[in-house]
């Protein structure tokens, strides 16, 4: 299984090059008729938001190496993490093929697997600081970003199908859902930094895109900014030493 994880990590990184258009393929923002570009929908993050993938892919490789030397904790994590890497590559290929409906199915499957990984990481303590950074940090960022990406992906698919009536209302509703997801992750994990950081990152780039980008919408922009603030503050409060002691004693 250790070798399989390493192979899956390499496959995910190769998929990222295809998705970026660096070697072959078309950049994700231009694939599928531009359905996932920064101006495709009111909840599409600005292009710079996707730089978080660089950190996640570096984390993939770091984890693929680390898990060869890690302890028993990784036995339950290797399979779902490997599956998540393959689903990530499959999502990129579905977008490259212009199959938005398939990308939605794939990203929901990816989200489900990452939730499973998140639950497993919360059930066991990291073996070391390195384990916390490489395993929990990478997978937390991955989950938080995919939560935001799922919302953007589904919205892009619906808009592509022609469902655009009341766009501002639904965009605000979707942003609120993203904030609730961020709050839920913080509550369950007692303030895990990585998933909260990724959700805040995604929401802030949605805000930037609506307030300073080509697709202007102040209502959605300020809602996204407020949502990012709520998730960030809530995560910090839940993580505070006093709250931790209260939770343990109560």
C-alpha cells in the first residue's frame, strides 16, 4: 500500500500539470468552455486562489515519502488518501473532457473521501509535529479547499445548464453554506487550522473577485468577506486555550 500511495501522489501531480496546461491539456479556467473561470459565476474565486493547489501538491509528495517511515496511525489513512489523489486526477480529466456533470459527480466523491480522512485524523493524535504538518496539515487544506471548490463546481454546472435566475440571491445563499461548512469543520475538530484556513482563503478570493474583479457584485463580495471573517474568528475562538480547557472539563 505504501508504494501505491506514492504512485497515486505522482499521478495527482502529473494531473496538475495537465490541468495547468503546462505540458499538455488546457488550463482549467479555459477548459469546458470556461465554465470554471474566475468570471463564470458569482461564486467563482479569483484565479490567484488556485495557487493553494501548489501547497497541496507539495503536501502530497511530502506525505507519499513520509508514510514510508510513519507509524501505525497511517494504516487506516493510506487507502482513502490514495483514493482522494486518484479522484483529484480524475476530476481534472473530466474538466479537460468538457464533462461538467462528471466533474460534479467526481468532486462529490472526492469530498466524501476527504471527510472520511478528516474523521480518521481527528480520532488519532499525530505521532509527531512532522506528522501533524504533513498528514493533518495537507489533508486539512485539501478538505477545506475542496469544500469551496465543490460549491463553485456545482454552481458552474447549474449555470451551464441555464439556471441563472436570481443569481445574487443564490450566490449569497451558497456563500453562507460555505461559511457554515467552515464553522462545522472548526467545531468538529476543535479549531483545526488547516481546513479553516483553506475555507477562509477560498471565501476571501470569492470576495476579491466580486469586489475588484471583472464580475462585479458588491452584495456577494461583502457577504463572502464577512463569511471569511466569521469562519476565521470562530476557528480561532474554538481553538483558544480557554475554550479547550472548558471543553475538556465540561
